[in-house]
């Protein structure tokens, strides 16, 4: 598998989303380079929370930080009312915020185990 080149604007958005999640005590934050295997997006940002309220708090923090720092708003969102798995679609970046149990059940990283994991604290 060759390294799929992600656009700098997508890297920046992913970094902002990951940092916002981290500031709200999200767990196990990962950024996956899925562009080579998915035609619809370049990066996944995946994070977990210990409860539904925290899932919503992380979602709100990411939405606000991305809007303020990049001007982007989600093209769509799913799962906000259930607060078990919220998906924020920014086009080139899709953010997944799970409660712990739901993330363990779906094992999204296992589905994409062959893609490059990007150390988000180093994303520039």
C-alpha cells in the first residue's frame, strides 16, 4: 500500500478535532489515513468517551473548535440524539465519537487495520 497524500487543510482540520476531543478528556484518540481505501474521505478522527453526556460534550467542543479555527462546519452529522456514536462529516475528514461500549463493539480500527495511523499530536 502506498502512502495516500492528504491535503494540508484536511490534516489541519483533523488536528483541531483531535485536540478539541483531547481537551474534553476523550479517550484513545486516533487519526486514520483512510484515503487510499475509501473514495469518500481522506481521514477518520476516532475518539471515545466514558458516557453519553461526555460524547455530546466532545461533539460540541469539536464542532465549535473546527468552526472557530478553520471556518468549517459539518456537511452532515448522525447520532447526535442517541449519543452513542456521533459522526461528523466534514468531507475530507470524518469524525467518529463513540461511547466506550459502542466503540468496543464496532472496533472501527480493526476494520481499517491496514491504513496508516497518524500520530495526531505531530500533525502539522
